[in-house]
C-alpha cells in the first residue's frame, strides 16, 4: 500500500479532491491551490485480495484541524477512476 495525503473541497459543481505527496503540509497545499477544505487526511492506495486497485481515506490533518470525511473514500475512488461518476 502507498500512503498519500488529500484535501476535499467544494468545486461549485461537486466535492473534489486534491491528492498530493506526504512531504507537503495540508494547509500549504490548500493555500497554494486557493481552496477552502471541507475535510482532509490520508489515502491508502493499493491492490486488494481480488487484484483490484483499492483506496481508503482515513485520519486527519493537524495543520488544517480537519478530519477525514464520511464520504472521502468514495470521492477518492471517483477521482481516481475506480468508481462510476
């Protein structure tokens, strides 16, 4: 499994996700992208027991003081093309 960070924000059309590397701070990415985060945390991306790509959102962002959201795993799957739009 690979771990990365993410931020969920409202694009005006739907909730979207920015996925970025662990060396960056959530707050710095949000500020640089000009978004107001709704939730933030970490993603585990890997291969499941059926040899399919899986993703799971979890945790929290200390720099933004936000937790991962209830629907963040579904948003990540959609953004990564792993689920229907």
